[in-house]
C-alpha cells in the first residue's frame, strides 16, 4: 500500500515530527531480512501506527531495498529515511491513534 502518494506534505511533516521523539522499536542486524522481521514490524505498526526501525545492514542501497521491502510486506508507508533509521506509518483501521491533519 503506497500511502505515501496519498499523504500530503503537511501530513508527512506531522508524522516526521511525531517520530522525532520516539525510540527505535524494531532493530535489524547484519543478517538482514527474515519473515520474523516482517511479523515484528507488522505487530508494532498494529500497536503504535508509527514505528522507527534501525537497519544496520550493508551499504545504502541494501538498506534502502530492505526498508522498501518491509514497507511493501507490511502494507505501510516509509515516511522518512535518515541514515540507518526508517520511519514507518500504517493507519489502524478499527481505532486510529494518530489523527492526521487535513484528514
């Protein structure tokens, strides 16, 4: 779900601001992707809607590919990438915790 295309600049900025004060919830080691990793991020998104992920894998291209794959597999939006940290967002359909501006 490429929700990023449907998010306005204001909404993306709002999510980046919310993520700034949050701790990393999911950490990816040098071994990279696994099925368990997708399940872990999926559960964290179900609980928090906005999740920081630290990916300490290979070079920039490998890290970007891994973060993009996680976004696709968890039907989430990769809101921001800074260094080895990515911020993922997925709205909880039954009881959203984050109300986006202009939504």
